């Protein structure tokens, strides 16, 4: 269970709005708005850091989300990170993630027309320098919002990138030293078929990202897709959607990904602790996109091991930051619309970017708070924890609430076990495959 604090930073800017998106994101009004936003964000960090008790200031995950955080310059991102380091203790091994739109990595000052006219090599070099700078500043995980590997589907979604952009940015990130990369994909896109989704899975796994998130598209009120559904190709029906989910689980398992949450999959590798012993990054790996730690392929590993030169550790690439959400760990959110949780109270910052810019860092309150009741907290423990394939731990429940899980949820658990939705694990409960298929209704039972 994650015990340390997480930090989420929201960057509410995108180059244009995707048709399905209901996140807080919009095209920035102008360059000045981005600058003003960054200074308000930093004010909020400074102001909150002063008030947060020292016991909650040890941070082992930072997540830059959006929006499109890579719309910021490397210098701007580093500036924010430095401010965080002043106000919090960021552990040496902290996971620091940035979401990256494959069509937008550090290219804000490079309008499309200009970029198109630039020799290709220039743009690629700029991208790589960008990744190198943020990597040197401590960012060690990239989350690419690919969504589909088919350009026709990306176009339907209103994404600004094409598959080739992912190829380029992924390769640039690898060369810059990123060896922990997530790629997001979406199923149930209008017009998508099981076969076209299979193609996306095939192409994505060829890149060998360490982590893959796979969510079903949700039709959200207020989005262009919701309001003008008739203008889009038909949505896959429920059966096709289910089939896509099953296909993702099957293909990703075949390719060596372990499912650790309803929608999240990762690789687990045995890795040398002293990576210096493993020579140059590209040794033995012909895949330009591969994680070039060398740990899978290096000739002579066996000999080194025999002689005791290499100590190994089992590394998995689960997203520590998101695990914190499912484990109800403390996290602080900074930025417009960002949410946080101090262990007892959940809060959400105001969602209007201009209002946020005006108020953040001032004495004015910028958040809405919800104090959780004990019942709320217990329900959260169950429905968030059951999202993980490890499920929920009876001991953790007892440690958190001083009563047994059995005494609070015994009847529900008994019934769900009987129906084959939930199963007993060593020390707790987890969803079965059948329960995962209807997870929303299984979780709803825990709301007291
Ligand atoms: S890039 Fe992401 S945040 Fe931006 S509009 Fe598209 S879906 Fe929304």
C-alpha cells in the first residue's frame, strides 16, 4: 500500500479540443495566459506547502497531467518542479510522470506552418532536446496519449497527432533515456471494430512500452461527440466493446503484460541493480523503441550472474501515482480543477482557469471541500481497492478503521462470492473475471 504523498499538477491547455474530451482543457488565449497560469500555480504551491504538515511532505510520486503538460517549455516545467522541491521533500526514487501528447512535445513556439517548413531533422532534434532537458531535471516517466494507432480513428477523435508522431516522439524519448513509458489507448471509438482495435494493440505492443492503459471511451455530456453524435460513425455496441476489453486482456497477456488494475497493464522485468555493468544502452536491442536498459538481451549476463557480479531486483512498472489513488494515499493537487486528498478531506480547486489565475496564492479560498464520513471512507476503500487485481486487504481495512471487513461488508461479500463476482484471496478479496466485466454494479454495492 502506498504510504507516501503524491502530487498532481494540472496544466489546462491544449492546442485544440478533442471531440470526446471533458477534461479541464482549452486552447490558451495567448502566450501571456500560460505565463500568468504558471505564476499562479507556483503561488499555490508555495502557499499550500507552508500550511501542509511536515509529516505529509515526503513525496514519492509527481504527475503532470492535463490538458497537455508538454505544451509547456522544458524551462517552465523545470521551474515548477524546482518549486515543488523547495516546498516538499521529493524522494530520490520518486516517480515523476509527464503526460505527453505525441503531436505536442515542447513545440509551442513552433507553429504548424513553421514546423511543416522546417527540415524534419530540426523538429526531431528539438523534440529530443526537450526530452533530454526534462529527463535531466528528474522527470522519469512519460505517458503518451496515443489513443489509437489508426490515423482514421485519430481523426474521428479530433486528435492533433497521427501514428507517425507517436513513432517519432517515442523514439526521441527512448534516446533521451526514458525507460518507463506508458501509452494510453482507447476502445469503443466511433467506427472502431474489434479488428481495428486488434491492429492498435499489435502496433502499440511493437513499441514495447513498459505500461499500457486501456480505457473504454465514455460519452460525456457537453462534448462535441455527445452533442453531435449523428455526425460520427456509429459507436461499437456493448458486445463489441466487451469483446475489445477481453481482446486487450488476452493480447497484452500474450505480450508479457501483467494486468494490475481494471484498465492498466505493465511489464515486470528482472533488472540488474547496478546498471553500469550492462554496457551501452543499445547493446543487443534492435528495436529502436525498446527499453534499452539491456537487461533482457545482454550477452554474458549468465556469466556475470554466476560470478556474483550482478544483483538482480524484480522491477514492475505499475504506476505508483495511480496506485496511490486506488490505495487512498494522500495526494495534493495543484492547478485549476486539480483535486487532492489529505487522508480525511477531499478537495477540488476551482475549474475556471482565469478565476484560478486571479485567486490562486491569495488568501481567497480556491477549493471546494468534502469531509468524508467514516462510511464514505470505508466504501472508498472497497470500491477503489477492488479496481486492483490484488484486490482489498482485510488487514489494511482493520488497520484503517479498527473493525473487520467482515463485520461491515460480510453479507455483500458472501453474496458476491456466491455469484462468482468476487473471490477470496490470501488475506482479502478481489474481483473475478466475471466481476470485472460488471465492475460498476459490483462496486455500487459498497456504498453504505
Ligand atoms: S489532448 Fe487530452 S486533454 Fe487535450 S483535448 Fe485532447 S483529450 Fe482533452
